[in-house]
């Protein structure tokens, strides 16, 4: 843990990692009291982190019930993918015309980092780099509204992928598919890049299912207490 990581950032980082590594099953209540006991902190930072993750669409807080991992419906995911496809295909068109070689090289390098993390079994960080790839692709549009909104859409689809993707999570095809898209953009071949992107989205959707996990989780076995760094 970095010396600069605050108590709240520590809780946020560890909780998010546990969710995206599938250590916390769906339908598990993220109880403030149990989490505060696991982290050995007060409920105030726990409450703040849960609200932050609700804003990011990672969690949903249900009145009088508590916080749970967000569970978008299959139709909602279809709608999100439709919107993401429109945005990212526009980004690809702009990239083919305007992106600098340096920017495209950086995108390609992300695919290797993503691949390395997935192969090591670090699904949470692999998914983080995968998200970074898509965000950086959107950033090529220089459309700040699109850039900001894309993060919310990516969070929604990531949650669904974590719990409903049937493909091999340790060695998914996404890094290779991302790399193929980037290389088509580098060749300034818009038609090929768009076609590869459509195939990439279809590949993701073909490996989704609607199964749900329902298990009991013990937070104190997942999380380590927060330790204050010496000054």
C-alpha cells in the first residue's frame, strides 16, 4: 500500500478489487458495520466509499435494505453496449483521420499490459487496463461530454462482465482483439477497424449469460485492517 493512500482510498481500492476479482458474490449485502469491523475503521469512510461506488454505477444502494453490487438487466446491458458501440465507432473514425502515431502506440502498449495481467490471473487489474484502453480510445474524440459519460457506461458493462462472462477470464481474447483494432487504425483503414470492433463486441456478447451467484461472504476473511502509515 502506498504511503500516500488515505484511509478512504485504501477501503475504496480494496473493496473495488474484491468485487472485480469476484470475491464478493452477487446479492451480498455490503453491510457498513461488517465492513467497518473488517477494515478496523469507523463507518464514516465505509459509508463514503459506498456512496462513491454507487455514483460510479458499481453499487446500488436500496433504501431500507442496504448496498449491493449493481445488477443491470440483460436488456440494460444491450442498451449500454448499443450506446458504447456508437461512441467508440465514432472514436475509431476520428482516430483513423487524426490520431498521432504516438497516441496509437500508447494504445497498443496497453493491450500488452492487459494481456500480461489477465494471464497472471489478476482479473481486476486486467479489467482496469481494458477499461483504460476503451477510455483512451474515446479520449481521441476530444469530446469532453462523451469522455465523461463513457466511464459510467464502462463501469456498468464491467460489472456485468465480471459475473456473467463465460469466456476464460484468465486469458480472454480482448487484448488480441484490441490490438487488431489499433493496428487497423494505424494503417488508417477505417472500414477494417470498424469491422474488427463489431466483431469484438459480438465476441463479448456471445459469452454472456444470465446466471447469478448467491453465496455467503465473510468480509473479515477478504479484507485486511487499515494501518496508518508512520509520519
